C-alpha cells in the first residue's frame, strides 16, 4: 500500500515536471524579469574587477608563457610582490586588508597638498575665509530656508557666506550637510570652469594646472598601478606620464564612483547603513573612493590607532561609507542648470538625476575626485583662511 502511494506521488511529480518542461514561455518570462538594482551593481563591479585583475596579472602570465625558462622567475616575483604582480584572487583576506590600509596611508599623504595647495588656493579668490561649524539641530532650518533657489551671481562678487556646517565627524572628516555640499559644488563650478552642454568632463579635468593634475592623480592612487617602488612611483608619474593619460584615468575613475554611488543610493544604502552589503563589498567601496579602511576607520579626529576589534573596524568602515553616500545624495538629488535648487526631504526620496546626467556633469566629476581630500583638510584645519 505504501509503495503504491509513493509511486503515485512520484508519477504526479513527473507530470508536474513535464508540464513545466512543456511550457515554452516559462524561461522567456523569467528572462524578461528586470534584474534587481543590486545584481546590476554587482555585475558592473565584477567587470571593473576583471579589468583590474587582467591589467595586474597579464604581464606576469605573458612573461611566463612567452619567455622560455626565464619566465619562471616571474612566478617567484609574483610571490614576492603579490600586490603588484598578482590579481586579487591570489590574495588572502589579511593581504587585502594590509594592501588597502597601506594604499590609504599613501593617498592621505597627498590629501593636504591637493586640498590646501591646489583646491583652496584657487578658490580663495572668491571666498576670503571659510569657517567650519557644527549644525546645532539636525532638523533646524537656516534663515534662508530649505528649498531656496541659489542663483549664480557675478564671479567677481563672493557669493558665499563663509561657513560650512556639518552633522557629525567621522574618521574621514566632517559629514557636511546638504547646503554645504552644494556650496562645494558651486565653488568647483565657478573656479574650475564650466563646459557647454556638448563638452565632456575630460576637457574640464584637462584644464587643471599640471601640478594640480599630478596631485589629484596621486591622491586618487593612480601611482599604485606602476611597477615601481613606492618611493619612485610618484616622481615617475609626475615626470614621465603624459597629462592626457592621467586625465583619461581620472575620468574613468570618477565615472565608476558616480555610477556606483547612484546605484547604492537607489538601493537605500544611505538610509539603512549599507545593511545590504557584505563586509568585503564595503571594504572595496571605501578602497576605490579613498575612504578610511580598517584601523583608520576606527579612529576619531584623524589620529592613527591600530587598536580595536575586527568587528569594530568593520562597523566603522560601514559607517564611513554610509556618511559618504548621504553627502553624495544631496548633490545627486539637487536640480542643476543655470541655477541650483536645494532638494527637500520629499524630493530626495528616490529622485536622483538620471545616470546619464550624473555622468555627464563635469562639476560632479571634479567634486567626487576632490571630496575626501577636502574633508581631510577641513578636519585638520577647521578654519581655512587665505
């Protein structure tokens, strides 16, 4: 009796499987379902990672295949210098953490040079002094009110109030509020040129002074890909690499970060503390943006400290990335044009500008490349004067 019922149950399962197999539109309907935002973001990140891995490991693999006998030496060189010659598949978790913190320490060494020397040195003709102050109440509106239109004035007249306010301080620096982020946006747009609608961001980045361009490349870690000792790579970048190559690399980096920020904001990561991301994804996101990693993320006020548990460092890194997304959401939600409007809380909920508009915005590209050096200098010098 039991065996008869089991056979009938198996026959029913076979009939159900046959019905599913005979349905020719089941797979088509499944393919037509739109992918989730997180899967699209992870796919783009996977493609970027593959490109980076190929550029890193291809010289080692080519030397091993093309050079008889001598090519075996590159295998030992890869084991001796894994960061330069091996892709991340061959790195352990501890090695990735060490590489990320080491590169952040080198990048941070150029932050003040870029921010205080190049950025603020150019902007101070319009802003004689900037004072950094903490906003008293998070929900408190200033005298001008939220949602006010900020019109472009004459470039000869300083249009700014001379004050930047922040909500809190994390390891990367002050977490600027919406109005302060738009102030930085206007500073960049007024001092580093505006392109017409048909022009691209490379022309804006290409207009920077050579020293400014070199410091921008060094603070964004472009020297790490050079197969040279860390002491020689910055000098080689400034002397030997052409400016057009640096402009192209910086443009591609800015595009990647802008698209990734927009995807994370649309997924709600800026509001739920990046809860939908793994620790490795958070680490990689902070790595590419130049945010504090590991023990640097667990510090307060920019003081180095190697203490703290691994879980505490992971939570601090997640908090730093969340604050970055909150600041970028203010700029990406604002409506730009001949004038700029500060978005209200209702407007900012899921109302980012289109991806194409964000990527084509030359001011936004410069802002994303300068933001963390600016925050670091503001943390070190709360009052910036000419």
